[in-house]
């Protein structure tokens, strides 16, 4: 098939983009007329904690069959890592599965193991076929795990030590499936290495092109309808007021939030992290990383 894929920039993990995607899909469908509902489809990718814990996934599903809002069904791909930042499922929701909120609109839910690529492909094809025939929402609950932390600084072994000991010894999906293909004679070692190198080179090329491109606020907009909020780039006659804090104030705050209480026995890795962040705000030439900036 000849497919055109359009991506919408998502401002955060709060999934504010969901309704925006639905609006764009609906607009594209209306342009195409009668064939719009079957030629344009929305695909929303959710986190497990976000799908059950935020309002926007439920809101777009509740509007999925309302005249004037319906897009003929959306495929919801739920990346079920079985953890929300550092929260276990039993402390994040009252239902067995994060996808259970979709039952409110009668959407079929397919649970599939992320470690089985062939099963994932079959389920995805089935979900799209269902959407195309019945024009309703459908959910794919892709059950897997998160091998690394929520971000570069977060160490999940501190909050889920047993889980991450098991994950550390668990082979990756690529390792498991490639071993199966090699054992069954589906691929030779040379073919496997060539395919892997081709994919890696494609990613490297895309990354290089991305960093080399010069993007401006105008790249995403056709007009300056947002006015002054865009800043001097699109509204040079209106300067932006300085809203920063004095360095001394930030250093004082940084020293305070990185100080452990007297007598408190912190985990060695936590202690090391706090000491590193404390050093970031110690000198006149202070430089902080993203995580410390968020904490400030």
C-alpha cells in the first residue's frame, strides 16, 4: 500500500495531542468526501499509565461516535510497560488492565505480548481490519516492559529492584526473535547482520538530517495567529519581558533541595545523585542538566 503518515508534535506526556489528531483526521476526511472515512485513519500511541490515568484518552473515545466528531474509528496503540514512571500498576488504577477504560464505549481490546513480533503484526492487522469494516475505535494492549529508566537520570532499580533484576537478565525482543529465525533457517547470519545494519544506518541518517535542519516557529505555523506568544521571531516589534531568576537565588534553592536531612541514611546511588546535583549549583559557572532544571 502507498501510505502517507503525518505526525503531530505532542507537547508532553499528558497527551494533549489526542484531540488535535482527531481534528486533523476529520478535516482530511472531509476534504476527501465520501471516501474520507476509509482513506484516512487516526492512530494514537498511549502510555499505559496515561491511558488509564488521564482524561484526554477517555474524552476522545467518548466523542468517537458523536455526530460531528466521529472519524470512523481510531486505532489506540497502548504501550503497556507495566509501570508509570515509578508507580506499580496496583497503585495506579483500580482495574486489572490499563485498557479497561475503553470498555465504556464497547471498543474491542486486543492484549498481545510485545516479545512476540509475529503476534503483534497479526493483532495490528486485525485491529485495522476491524476499524475499516465497523468504523469504531479499537485498542491494542501491547504488553511489555521498560528496560531503562523513565529518563536518563532515573534508575528504576531503586524503586522496583526485583522487577529490574528480572529485566536485566531477560533477552531483548530482537535477540529472541533473531535467534528463532536463525534456528529455523528463516534467515542466515549474514542476512540478519545486513538487515540490522540497514536499519541502523537508516536511523543514523534520519538523526543526522534532523539535527542539520534549521527549524523556526514558522515551520509549524501558516500564520502568526498566536501573536505575541511566539516571541520576537514572528513578532519582532514586541520584546519579551525578562522572567528569569538571579543566579544566587537559584543556587540557594539548589543547595536547599539537594541537602539530605541530618541522620538520614540515603541509598548510595541516591546520595551520589544528590551530591552531583549539589555540585551543579555550587560555583559561579553553574551548569545544570535537564533533570536538575526540572527539580529547580
